[in-house]
């Protein structure tokens, strides 16, 4: 049985996802935050396809002597640059039930600096 904290996040996630949907023109940027890492992917929900993704498990980010928040920013910036290279300019941000604070906010700021509009 998942912990109460996980169930609460899943409930918030369902509530948020009722209104957020990614299209080919404006895909959805979903973020997942574990205790050590952060992952982001840009998804076209109409076709069920992941267009591009980034993770903090890449060697240059993981081995950097930075805090988790700074690594989240670096990961977001990498994802923004990948998306811009693929011709994606604007996305819908799906915080996945997490509060828009700390690592999730730094990730979003990194995506903006990488060239995407949220």
C-alpha cells in the first residue's frame, strides 16, 4: 500500500490532468521528481508519443558538484534546448501533482532559459 503522501500526490495529479492535454502544436511537459533525480519529457497526447526527454542521470549533470535544485535547472535547460532543436516552441506544463516550488520550479525555469515558452 503506497504511503499517504504518494496517494495525495496521485489524487492531485488526477485532478490536474483532467484539464491538461498535449497536442502536436502544444505538447505537454511532464516532470517526475524522485528523491535523488528529476526527469522531464515532452509528450504529444493525441498520438501518444514522447517527443523528447531529459534526465538528471546524464553523466555531466549527475557528476556535477551541484545541489539537487541546481541539477534540476540544468536538466530543464537541456530539455529546453533539445525541444528547441526539434522545433517545439511552446508547451503545457504538467507538474504531475508536485508543488510548483523548489526543484520543480527550478526545472521549469531551466526549460524557459533553454528556449521554451510555458
